[in-house]
C-alpha cells in the first residue's frame, strides 16, 4: 500500500466523484479508479458505495477515512520535520580538526562561545595531514580548520594566500614517557649516541613532526632518538608511550590526566617543550552563509583578548 493511495481516498471522500477526484490528483480517471480498487483489495472490503449519486462511503469506508487522515497527517508532519532537520544541517558550519583537539579543546571552546548549535566537528578529518585540511577548505568539504601551528620559523611548502586565520590560544608539545618502578621516566632526553631513545613519532609529513624537528634543531646540543612508530593521531602515540614502548611528544592538554594519575611522566625538562599556536583557518572566499557573521563574532572576541 502506498501513501498516495490514502491521499486518493481522502480526495475521493471529499469530491464524491471519480472524475473530479482524478483531476485533483492529476491522474487519468482509469488510473485513479484502479488505485481505489487496489486499495479496497488490500483492505479486503468495499470502501466506496458506487450505487449512490453522489458517491458515498460504506461504514468500513468511513472508518478507513479516519485512519487515512491520521496517517497522512503524521507523514506530513514527519516530512516537514525531516526537511527542517536537513535545512538546519545544511546551515551548520563544519569544523575539521585533529583528534586531540576534537577531544581536549573543541567541546569546551564551543561551550565557552555558545557555538554548539552552529558548528559541527567534521570527524572524517581527525586523521588528516596538514595538506588535507587545506584541500578540504578549498573543496568546501569543511568550512573551518582548527590546527596546531608552529610558533618558531619553519619551512612549509604550503599555499596559504587564500586563507585567513584567528589565533585562539596556545599549546605545547610535551615529551613524556612511561615511568619506571621509582617513578622516573623509563626513557629520557637527550639520549646518548650509543643508546638512542626509542621515539613514538608523529607522521613525518605532518605539521607536528616538522615543528618538533625544527625545535630540536634549535637546541644547543644533540638529541639521540630512533623512531619505532609513526602516527597521525596523538591518541595512538599516547597509547604506545603509556605501554612503555618509547617516549613521545604530545599536546599538553592530552596528557594532563595521564600525568596526574602516574601513567606518564616528563621525559625532559621544559626546554624540550615545543610551543604551538592554536589557529582557526577559513577561506577568504567561503560561500557558507553563516560563516561571515561567525567569523566577525570570533574576530571581535580574540582581537580584544
């Protein structure tokens, strides 16, 4: 049984005439009559008294009419609600960010600025590299990109001329290790030439790896590391470090709890910390209707911070 059959029956009950009802439904009379007949066969009883002029409903038809009106009204309300949801979703601004920012920064930031109704995290982006975020903005796959950004000088082969950004705050990459039985780091910096420290590293084509490499290059002495594993996501690095496979640099926000409960300890003092900015990027020519107002709001907030 199709919804349009129920709608046909409601129109026929109102018009009490097959030809006028068929016209109202924009179908030929034979097609309309066939659909009413199929409806009666489906229900297993006669719904229309065809012997009267104008047509009338049988007692079963009167009962069935009430049901048709209830069902079609529920369908109409549901359709309207679904269209409203689709419209709201189309208006929402998609924000792409690394998994560690989605977990440890974004929820509080959205609440702080009352942006939860307007912005949705684009979860497909949590394992992207820096180039993927820029391409995602260019393609319109996402509207905003929230990224860690190196504070020191770093060579980046990236085309950024079509982008604008706001600085939302600061972060640091902190070197951490699992503790030994005495609570000291199992692996510590700077290591030794004959005993390099095992490193659980960020992906070599990622921005974090480039920031760390530049920072280590500015240190006065050498550091001795051997890479055991590389990952895009800080969560994966943290898991391997907690299990004692090596040391790793992780965003400070992501290790506050593991360090507080003793799962992780520092693998080096603060000179090994890598300073980062938190930057929110958008395209200058973004066509999302809600983005200009949001950007203006955030710009006013952070320019006065």
